[in-house]
């Protein structure tokens, strides 16, 4: 992505956690879906570390008030 010199707009509508408590239901969640759920919130951080220019958007959020909640680091 860095080699393109492009600038990116990153949505904050990260996937919701999957209910995998029941092993039968868990079989229907692919590894790809689980990895997307796990890594999506880290994408802005990876872009920042790589010094790639990006902007965050509220597009796709059900409530615009979730914006700050999605970008704040919880410690």
C-alpha cells in the first residue's frame, strides 16, 4: 500500500464478535471471518506505523456517536 503513494479512507465499522460458544455454531464461522474480526481494529495502527496517509470515516457506523469509542485506546 505504501508503494502506491495513495491515501486511504478507513471505515470504523469493525465486525461484531461472533458467538462461538456453541461448537456447532462455531463451525459456521470461517477462519477468514475470524481473522477479519480480530485484525480489523488494528488496521489504522498498522497504517500509522507504516507512515501511510489515511483518514477515518464514520460511514457505515449505525451511530455516529460511536466514532470516538472506536478510535480510543482502552488500557
